C-alpha cells in the first residue's frame, strides 16, 4: 500500500513547511523509462519513496525499469489519459522530452504540452514539482532553438511551473553523461555556464530536491565533476537564490522572451494559472 506525505501547500513558497527528509511519499516520474528517468526511479526507491512511472506502454516500461516498479499507463499529449496517473500522488518529477520525436511541433506538444496537461489535470491540487529542463534554455540564438524552438518551449514549461502555485524546483542540467563525470556537484544560475553531468548524479539530485525544503522556489543549472561526492545537499541548494515571487523567469535570467510576443495559447495558459 502506498504511504503518503502531505505538505501545507498554499503558503509553501512564502513560509517553508516541515522538513520532508526521510518521509515516504508517492512520486510520479514523467519520463521514467528514459536514461535519466531510470536513475530517478532507482534513487527514489533508495530514499524510501514510492516511484510511479508514467508510460505509454506498460510492457516496454516493464523491460526498462526495475522489477516491482509501479507503472501507470498514460500519454502526455492526451489529458484524459492522465487522471489515474496524478491521483494520490505527492510529487511529480518531470524528466520527459521529445528527443526521439523528429517532428518540429514535438517540443510544443511534449516538452511544453506535457507539463501543461499534467498541471491541467491536477486542477487545484498542488503536489511538489521538480522540472528538469536544460542549460541554454534562455540562449535563444543557440542552434538547439533552430527548427522547432526547443529551448523556447522548455522555457515556457518553466513559466507554467512557476505560476502553478505548486511548491517547485527547476533544474537545468548540463550535457548529460558528458564531461569529466564524477559525483561532485556544483550549481550555477543565470544560464551562462556549460559543462557535463552524469545521469546517475543527476537522478540522485532530482530526488534530493524533492526531500529538501532548501531547494524550494529555486531554478538553477547543475554540473558534475571529479572530487568528493556531494553528500550535503542542503548546503548545495542553499547556494542558489530563489526566484522572485510571481515572476515568469528565474532569478538572473536574461529577459529575452517577451510575454506580449508569445503564442496565444501560451498567453492563455499563463493567464489561467494567474487567476486560479
């Protein structure tokens, strides 16, 4: 049977609640069958949480995930399939992406649309949210933004989470499984750096973010390298400044994605969140 943690959510971003470390809870992992998502599932289990993997195919998920992992079938692009996935959950970790979908509109439909649809199905319930996006998300002239505007859509998904009313942390990892490797973590803000991070270290960090109130209301880039493995995550998260209350973008971000030039649907989504 699932064991659940509950948080005093309405005032969470203004006044931190009780410490959630070492408390069991149900965590929906969106993108669980991906290379990073599998590490999140393993790390959540190791910390005594109950990961629930959202997957389009249960049989494929069974092959990818550890035996006994709870799986719920749903499609991020079809909101009516997500109701069961979000029921009785206490947190969501988004590690999804449209990397295997070459259609230009996939970034809008999956990277952004998946977050919008989960938030929409949640309604006025506010589980704790961890959203993984990427470095370069504010660098609009980067080649990642060519074609389908991947970076812009990931940044828009960040804006949805910031305005959702949920207690959140947004993590922008460096190049995955690149660089020098290692489990010594460092964080930056302002989206100006570039380095790698191991997926295993990232999976651990994403779960520790869930369990440490010091990370709440913050957006940061994260990289890993050789050296002593990071164990004191509270000290690590304390290095980051919080986002301004009600702000669309993260602290230190470049203001180069004006709201008045955004697509109509994005404006509507943000306006809805601001009035609910």
